[in-house]
C-alpha cells in the first residue's frame, strides 16, 4: 500500500500515495530506477539517469521530486521540461543528465538500501566524477552533504541501521 506495488503494475501504477518523508521518497525513486530505470554513461562523457514507465503520473511524480531537490547545475536550464517525457506506444521515459545526474548518482550512493551494483557501482562513472570535480570545481558549488542538509535529508531518522 505504501509503495503502490500492485499486480499488473505496468499500466496501472500510480505514484506512491503514503510517502511523506523525503528519505522514503528517495528510497522509492532509487528502487524504481533499479527496477525500471537506467544509469548510463555515454561516449560523450555524459551521465544519464533514465526512468521508464507506462504511467505519465509516475513520471510526473518523479520529475517533481527530482526538481524539488533543486540540484546544482552549471547551466540555467534545470532538468528536462515535463513535455520532454519521451513516448512510445506502450512506454514513456524521463531522463536527467549532466551535473543533475551526477548529484543524484552521489545522493543515491548515500541511500541505505540494497541496490543493483551494476547500476550504482560503475568504475567509469566514479572515475569521471572524480576527474570532473578536479577539472571543473565551479560545476560543484555544493557537496552532496550540503545538498542533503539544504533538503533536510537525514537517512538515519528513517533507516536507523545500515542495510
């Protein structure tokens, strides 16, 4: 009930109705990406985090949550406008890229829940983040800890013991 996990969810999934804590919302988002998402490092050295769903409502919920974090970006444009949700006959997708994806990747590593290592422990991405932080420190006006503090994210209040 809390996480909106239902039979035949592909076409019936709705945003989780009972999640009020940002920490639970982020844990849900991470789990959603583990199941119906993609963490991709492109040849142009751009990090993409993509979410797939047949439900436009779920993708709007994800976008609103992502936007509420107000992740730093070196450009004026924040994420993709909701009209940029990609459509196919049965599936829709929403992607975030660049520094917003980097910040979310770092945030995802702080969420104390089980993850798919093939998505969240990619040496190429780790090396890219380390290198880009050294080469372009102006792209990182905040640390991930500062982003968490600004958004009142404290995983220990929801997840008192590490998984």
